[in-house]
């Protein structure tokens, strides 16, 4: 499992590096932000995901956040498809929660699990999903 997470971390790091290689908008520098959203740790990701909508880069941050979460989840689902389905850690409910609801839930989970903040971002995301949407178990508070 850990080797697969390392592969995932490497793949996402390359993808994000390529996506963020373009210069950041001048307004980001004027707002006192780094030249890019540099996501390495789960803490970095929660900082981006928690950026207020009113912030000049709030919409971009939410888009990056939802794309990052979807990428980790998609990789996990693909990695555990077919004969590897028994290794699946995450099973989304039906109907699938909205992106905004998942982001809010992840931010709450991160707040309740501060030790996860130092982990690589994909590890923290997968731990959140496995905790929030486990396979074969009923979620606490699910109706």
C-alpha cells in the first residue's frame, strides 16, 4: 500500500509541477501569495482548499482543490478496480456528495486530525476519504 501511495505522490507531484509551471498572475504576487500554489504536504493542500471565496484567488484555489481531491480519488479507484477491488478503501455514497461538501468535510477532518497535516498531500487525502467514506461500513452520522 505504501509503495502505491509513493507512486501516487510522485505522479501527482509531476502533474502539479507541469500544471503550475506557467507564471502566476501578477495579482497573486500583489496579494502577497507565493508565485504558485505549492502543494507538498496535506497542510499545504488544506491551506489552498480553505482559501476564502472572496480572496482574489479563491475561485482558482477551490478549482485546484477539487481537482486534486478528484485526482487522488480517481487514482485510488483505478488502482483498486477489477481483481483488486478487495483493496478498495473508499466507497462513495449515492448520491455522491457535492465537491463543496467534500471539501468542507475534508477541512473539518483535517482540523480533527492535526497529525495528518505533515503527511504528503495525497496520503492525507486518501486517509480522509477512507475515514469519511469507508467500504463495507456505515459512516457515523449517515442517515
